[in-house]
C-alpha cells in the first residue's frame, strides 16, 4: 500500500505551481502544507537549480517583500512532472 505522504517530486510540483504568479514564503508554507525547515530546504534547492527565482518587491514605501517566482526552466520542469504524474494516477 502507498504511503499517504507526498513524494519529493509532489512537493516540488506544489511549490512550482504555487509560485507561477509569484508567492511569498508564508503563502507557500501554508498553501503547500510544509514545515518551515522543509520549505527552506526546498527553496534552496529550487533556487540553486534556477527553476525558481527570488524577487524583491517594494511595498509602497513600507519596506519590501520577497516573492518566489517559477522561471522558464521551472515551467518546463513543472510540465514534465505533470505529464509524468499523470501516468501514475
């Protein structure tokens, strides 16, 4: 029987999908149902492999926010993951 937990590929898929239009770390954390430690580890891997990029966005003079955005390379990876996962469902 399969474990109900998500695989690493499914977690990466979720993060990339959540970041398509840009997402803050807290959005990815809660909507992706991840622990802070897991999120930090995955963000590091995805940024290092250039499938996700970090953008600094100014907030009307009230400081700035970091947004994580899926790159072109990330969109290609997401497409491939979606295709692959479709074969297993």
